[in-house]
C-alpha cells in the first residue's frame, strides 16, 4: 500500500506526544511509543489540525485522541487538506471535520447558499426540511436537495410573506 494514496481518521484511544495530554496521572509512554511505531510502520503521519488541540475530555483530563493520518502520496493528492477540531456537542469527543481546502468560486452574480435562522420561525419551513429526507439516506444528495428546495422556498414563500 505504500504506492497508494491513503489515510485514516478516528479515535485512536492514545496520543502521540506528551503535550497532547493535560491533567490526570502520568503519561502512558508504552502506548505513545506503540502508536508512533504503528504510524511509522504504515508510513503515515498526522496531517495536523486547526482549532483546540484536545479532542477528548473527562473532568480534569484532556487528551488529543482523535486525528487524521495519511501517507505522503495522500498528502500530495490533497495538499490543502485540513482537519478541524470542532466544538464538543453531545459527546466527550470533539468531531473532526476533514476539509479538502478548495474555495468555492461562484460565477459573477451567483450567490452561495446561506441558511437564515429566521426560517425556523416559519411554520412551512419544516415541510421543506422533511421533504428532503424522504426515501434518501445519502447525505450529499439530501444537502443538495435541501439547498435547492430551501432557496426556492425562500424566493417563493418566505420573501412573499415579508412584503
């Protein structure tokens, strides 16, 4: 697999370096060394992250357990890729968002999709959301359908009620 571009992400249940742990008892040197050896053996390296360093917390203990690792070929194919450590939400782990780094370029006069919080106050908006999920479990298809339907709803229903 050394000639193939590949990567792996997730909760590795250990950290690579001393500074990736704050609080609690001493460091688990054996676990750190084994993880470093595993990444080395697989020709993988951590791609780095943006945001808070610690991805897991419990009481006074914080550690960086979640990460994205890739080989050199993957890093050449995706040179602008960034892992973002997002805010905690319903878990003791931060979600990690892998972003490829391409900026969206819109043709002149075309605006990017923007979600308006005020839509949530409109009683018909929930129908737009529910309609996008019917019989569709593919996240990208749902999002594309939602962008189209919400934009159309905004033009034809929401803006009309504002007048």
